[in-house]
C-alpha cells in the first residue's frame, strides 16, 4: 500500500500501461522514469497519488555544493555525503533508511495510479514532518498561478512537440516571445495561457504619430513598483509584496495570448515574481477588449511546425481542422482534448449576454408588437365619416 511522505519506485516507461494518467503529463520529457519518487498525497481519486520525481544528477556533483541555479527547483535530501553548506535540505524520519545516493527532489508535481508504483527499498524511506512542511512551502512559492511572471524557454529547449508551435509557427514576429518573460493569465490542467512581456519603453514609442500610435501604446500595460500613473491613461500593474523587484520597468502586451505546457515554463528568479491579486484582476479585465485568440481546445490537435522555420503558405494559423500533433518519438500518444476544453475561454463580464433559446426571443418580439394602451383608438365608422369642414378641390 502506497503511503504519503514515503519514497517509491517509478518503473521504466515500457512497464507502465499506455492508458495511465502519467502519459498525459510527460509527453516530451521522460527522464524521471525508472527513478524513485516521493509521494506527497492522494489525489481526489483515492487510486491516484501526487508525487515529486527524485534524481541523483548521475552523481555529477559528488560531495561538492549544489549549484545555485538548480537550488530553486530542487531540494536536497540530507544524506551521509551531503556537504555542510547553506543549502536547504530535508531529513529522513527517525528509523528510516537513508537514500542510497545523494538525492534531490524536483519541485514539480505529477500524478499516477498507485498500482503502477513499486517498492524502492526493503524498508521504505520516509521524509520527516518538518521536511514535508519545507517541501509544501516551496511548492506554494513556485506555484504557477494567474499573475505569475515566468520565462518562456528558448527555441532550442522548448521542444518541437509543444502546443506553443501551433500558435506561432507561421507568425514570424511571434518568435520574439521565446526566451522572454511572460505573465500567466490562466491555468488549465497541464497548460498555462500567458501574455508576452517586453522591456521596450512603450511610453516613448511613436509620440509624434498621433492617435494611431496612442492606440498601439494602449495595448501595453506597465509593470512597476514605483510608477503610479500609466502612459496614455492605462493602469499600472504592481508586484505583490513578497516578490523580488524587477531590474527595470517592463510592459505586458495584451493583444494576443498563447498556450504552453506548464512544465516548459521557466522560473525567472526566486522568490518567484508575481502580480498582486488586484493587478491580476485589472489585467484580466483590461485584456478582454483586445482578445482575438482562441481556446486551448482549438490548438490541441493542430499540426506544429517541425522546426522553427516558417510553415507552408497553405497552413494558415486561423484554420481549425488541421492534422493531429506529431507524436514524440518513442513517447506516449498525445492526450485527447479534455471535455472541458471547449469552455476554457473566460467569459467577459462586461459584454451583454443574449439568450440562446428561441422561446424568450419570440416572447420579447410579441411584447414589442403589442398595442400601445395610451394611444387613442378611433372607431372605424368615425374615422371614415365625411368631414364637412374639409375643403374639396375640383379635379
């Protein structure tokens, strides 16, 4: 029986059924198969558990210090060979065996059926309660939620099977969003919708070009902790109090959003940078008038660009009925579009809502055609009676 806070073994890829829920989460990166995992908790379904993948980095770090660039997304398990440095580490519970090698936990949660896990050691390794609190705190700090400022990976690391390619493959200017910052608008399952961020000083762009330039600038919102008035009457977005300050003012482009797998987003810095709740709501409300992109369901199932070269001219971006997404070589099948994908588009609260049924509309029309009770009604015979005072003109 699988128990939270304990370490189990995730089998090799070929030994896990193809209909397992794990295959919906790891298309394109299978590196943690055939590795130990730490069980966090049971999912809403009691047969499914949430886990963190564990790694030894192939022993590359030996007994030396852990590089700072991986300390954000990984937490080490204190072992006999761990160096006495300032790295955050978690301890095993009293009486629990140690890990066989120096081990780190990746702060990324996955789900799998409990029956697909195997025993790791003869006696299961257990993390103590304080260590589990440290892990949950770090996961909250790194949570990718609306308002989080992340970094879109560069073209060499994003992978050709990413859903992002179905949105920018035939949009040359869209490649500027790669290796740039972005702010998350929405999270759905394993995908995140984001808006790109630019460091260009939009407030000074096209000052002499009149109204048209002003309309262009109003698509960009400033993120700043010092400015109180936005350019051209636009609102200013502020970071929350625990975020590290940005090195310079940046601007969010609200014209078009993009979908990407959550696992492909990178953390910009730690503690993570995110908008405060009020600024997140302001961005969502401001973003709606400019929206002309589509839901996640309309991009899943579209053919990605095999590389970052321009797609063929007969494959327009706005066409919905396109070929299925190419499968990752040696990997699982691409997941089917979830039933809720068709309703992923957030409703604009500022737009009027009209009834879909014909009944209410017909009823309204009948009410509009009803006679006005205040309008005088003349009898037919009086209306047609001869008027003696009306002049009669000769033919």
